């Protein structure tokens, strides 16, 4: 497998997980908004912390995707 094919496969894999992470983030934020008043405070804050950590993960994976795209441009 050539270097270009390997980087393209990594890019596809990272984009797959980025999509899953974004969909999870949307669902979690929607849950946090809809249960802001009635939810258990501990559970809600754990969800909020998870949403923040997931957002950081999305940012990091997005940076990896950008690096792979730049790497493909240099090949």
C-alpha cells in the first residue's frame, strides 16, 4: 500500500469517528437543554462535563483530519 493510500484510509477512518462524535455531542447537548430543570443535578453536571470533554475530543480529531489533508496535498 502506498503512502498516499495509507493516509487516505486514515483520513476516512478519522472522519468516520468525527461524525460519530459530532452526532453524540448534538444528542448530549439536546438532552442537557431539555432536562435543564427536571434532571438530577449530579447527573446533569456529569453530562455537561462529558459534553465539554467530547467537544475537546472533536477539536483534536478535527485537527488530525486537517493534518492528514495537508499531508495528502504534499504527496
